[in-house]
């Protein structure tokens, strides 16, 4: 466990020095600023518009960080041959993958927490009553980012960073479209389409399970059972994908 923590801590520090992190920070802050400007067009809905845009900015920043940084998390070490100096030490490949995942997870949590403080300040200024619903929506963003990170690391274990981004982004879009896919499958008369939809829904995580922005916008409490189930779902997917990543990664030859 100590080896995983050391790798995770070094990965965390390395990513914090990456310029893409600051670009995402600026992007999210601009989106929150735009929400304030658009909110001025409708005084009655200003807080809802600001909350929606703010959460969207935080969500997109976390997703981009999970996919784009996660796609090069392992390949960068392979290209620079620095992985060879790590693996000659008493560090297994499973510990290496887990440490890398831990480091990026901490960066995502740091980014979400920092942007959440900005959003809370904005919503407080607008007079919105803050409660645990906003915290629940942010936890949902973290859960989704965890699943996407697992997906990205899985693809990065056997393909190039470019293809990893393509595959991960595609699954991100499909994961938010599964509800519509089920709807169309129920209405369709095609057996092939119905079977295909069942296969897709079985192997692709439903990312809409972590989307709780509407609860914040309409001030509806998020059911605790839904939060707990989403947490179990997220960590189960993440654990499975990390195990698969380590299995494939352990069979690669870096010499």
C-alpha cells in the first residue's frame, strides 16, 4: 500500500504542474461567468441558470481531465522509459496502475473542490439557499469521473493515446445516451436492434446515474439510496476496470 501511495503522490504533483489543468480551471471559471451574464436575461431564473452552467463547467472539466490526462498517464512513462526504473524496484504492475489512478483521482477531487468553492460563492451572492443537494451533485461528478478514469486507463493499456481518447469519449457519450437507446429499442420492431441495445446497456456503464444537476436546479432532495447505489456502482466499475488494466498491463513487454 505504501508503494501505491508514493506513486500516487508523485503523480499528483506531476499533474498539478501540467498546463492543461490550468486551462480547464480557466474554462470552468469562464463558464461560471457566462452563467452570471445569461442569468441577467432572466431575473426569475438567474440562480437556476447559474447553478446549471456552473455544475456543467465543473462536470466537463472533470471529464476532460479524466479522459485526456488519463490517456497519457501510463503511455508517457512508457515513452520516456521511466517505467523501467520503477518496475525494477519492489513495485508490481498492479501497484503501478493503482498508484497512477490514485494520483489522477486526487487531482480531479482537488479541481472539483476548488471549482465548487467558486460556485458556492457565486450562488451565495445570488441569494440561493445552499444545502446538501449541491454537495450530492458534486459527488455524482466525482463518481462519474472515477468510472471514466477506469475506462480510459483500460483502453490506454493496449492502444495509443489518440485512440484511447476516441474510445473513452465515445463511451462517455453512449453512457449518457443509454436511456434513449432503451426507449428506441422498446419502440423498435427490429430484433437485431433490440439485441444490440441489450448488449450495449450490459457492457457500458449508465453515466446518467451520476447526473443529479436537476435536483439542484429544482431544489429536490437526492434520495440517499440513489447516492449509495451510485457509489457502489462507480467503485465496482472502477475496481473491475483497474483489475482488467493491470491484467493486460502485466503482460506487456517494455524492454
